[in-house]
């Protein structure tokens, strides 16, 4: 074969083909880019399909596992029906007074979830109901993520608009990270294993051992003890079932009952770490260390501001997927350090005879007290 | 009807994909060969041809890898979880596989050394192999 040149006919054809390819890419480059993006989204969609189907299977299996009678109705249709469950948040046009409305909607949602589970698995005990609630919530969320990505994929394919496709393609790594994190949580909830988010309840649960506990508000337990001459009120979500409780409401009630005579509120929670920070590293600061929709945070801030109670925060850092998957050994080590920090804060920030609230914020799945 | 049409569409796209790959491969091979012979002859266009050939070959590899990535099948890999049991009396500790019903601070079997009841102090997953998997999801294995 002769080298490509003016006198070589094959070389001429190849050069023309090459130039043709360049011209083609000038006109159809964006189409090719769109096609590549669609393929990437389609790959992610395959993965999301697997995740949501597996979540559905785990939900059904978990429900069947807690049933005592074998001849009961198949829960699959009810689970499928439940996967489409949605929550409509209150209107924000007039934001004044929106927190109690959100609180009401969230309480309704929680009650509805529990009722559905009781219908599907009537023999389930309180711990099993809470764990099944966690499993179903994860399944609903994964189903929702799948549907949104599929919507943009199909819309993009229909319109072949680069800008529609780009919206989802650019966010795809983060969406997949969230979906995979939810999926990792699934088995932890199904088996009742502690998750990274339970760092706060673990600190307080350890302090509560051997003490008398009472359920102060729904799914939230309280104990009283004395540390270095201070009256310490311990609060955490009731374990070992999956629950975050209502720590805000509990703190509000205790402070009101004590007529504001509380010297400090110390909150321990899991916090999102930045890339480069170590998992299980601890840090302390001020403010209300609690996540979620903000309802519980609002209640704590309201009562703390009303009575000028200092808010101290201790956090155990971790990534999102670590927070909702089985608790890593590094986080247990962080919990030990956080416990020591809480004791030091009690000694340094309060005086003998003071009343201190120590609240472990997070999910108590797999953590007793 | 819909399934038939979509099957035909996917068969067509696979055929188009294979033909395009073959055409691209022929072009890339030709330019690499041509570049090599030109280089031996000391011609100035050798590097240009080589560049075209290598770029085309790289595109083929990229597209093929992308195509392969699509056909991966996922399956669930069981994550091993352990329970650490400790005796408060003598400090003895042991680790066993997690059993359903285990939770932290649960009192379980008696200590083989001091016969006092042992407590679960930690429930944790096996350490993931950083080299094997960079994905946060340890259960998914292609």
C-alpha cells in the first residue's frame, strides 16, 4: 500500500473521508454530544432501575419476614401502591407560621406510614414497624429519584434538546451518589443495624445505660442523671428501632417545665464532612446541631432564644453515604471522643447545681439505651 | 407492536454501530500504516497522518468502552457486618457475625472467662478494599 498523497487514489479517498468526517462533526457535533449524554443517562437509569427494584424486593421480603401467618395476602401490590406515595408541602407564599404547618404534614405522613405498615404486617412489634418504615421510606425515595431521571431522559430523547439533557447529565454524579447512599441504608434498616447518623444517640445511649427512661414525646426517651454535681437531662430517639424522635419538642417541653432554668443545651449530631476531612473526626461549636426539614431545629431555637439558653454543638463528621449505611469503626472511635468532649463541656460551661440538657440527635436504628 | 418496533430499532442501531466502528477502524489503520511508511520515506506529512490514525483509534476505543459500560449487569453483593461483644467485668471482648436482632447495648451470651453477661458495644461492616472499589456502594459488583 502506498502512502497517502496526491498520486495515491486510496490516499485521496481517505483524505476526503477524513475531511468529510470533520465537516460532518461541524454540523452534527452537537447531535453526537447529545447522543453521548443520552447514553450516559441511560446507563445511570439502568443502575437506578436495579436499585429501585432491589429496594422494592427488600421491602416485600422484610414485610413477609415479620408476618407470623404464611397464608396472609401478598404484600406486593400494596407495596407497589405505596411506592407512589407523595407528600405535598404547605404553601410558602406567606411564610409566617409555616413551621407548625410543616410539622403537621410531617406528623401526618409518619402516622400514615405506620398505619400502612400495620395493615401490611399486623403482627409486627414497635421496633419492626419503625425499621420497616425506614425501609419503605428508602424505597419511596429511590423510586422518586428513578422517575425524575427517567422523565428528563425521555423528555431529552423526545425533544433532542441539549439543554434539557444537560440539566440531568451535569447533576448525574451527585444524583447517583445520593441514590447509592439510600440503597446502602436499605439493608441497615431492614436488619436493624446502627447507621452513621446514629453517632449522637450512641453518645447519649451510653450515658443512659442503667438509668430509668421515660418516653417524653413520641419515640423520644429521657433520663436524668448527675454528673459532677450538675443535673443532666439526657434525650435521644427511642431505640433500637429506626426513629429520629422529636428532640425539638422534648427540649421545648423540658425547658418550659423548668421555667427556662437550664444552663446549657448540648447537642451531639452527625455532620457532613468535606472531602479531605477524616471520617469520625469531631468538632464543636455553637448553635442547634440538627438536620431534617427544620421543624425540630425551629422549636429548639425558639425556646433557647426565649430563655437565652446557650446552645453547644458537638459533631461527628462523615460523608452522606456513611451517615445512612452501617456505622463504620472510625465513627465509633469518633463517638468515644465526642463523649469525652460532652463531659468536658459540662464541666467547663456549667456550674455545680446547674441543669444541663444533653441531646443525641440522629437515627437510633440498632442503638439501645 | 411497540416491542417489535423497538427491537427492530435496537437491531438497526447495533448494526449502524458495528458498521461505523469497522469504517473508523479501516480509516484509522490506513492512516497509521500510511504515516509509518511516510515516516520511513522521510516525508513531512508522516506526523499528520499518524496523528489522524491515532486519534481515530482512540475514538474507537472510547466509544467501544462506553458501549461496553452500558451492558454491565448489576447484582447485589452481601456486606458482611460484625457485632463486637464485651464483658464489663473482665474486659474480655470477642467479635462474631451480626445476627438479626442484635443492637448496640444489648445484653447477650455470657462471657466464657468470667461468666458475666456480655454487651454488644459495636456493630460495624467489614472494611472495604479501597483498591478494589472506589464506589461508596460496596454491595454492587459488576
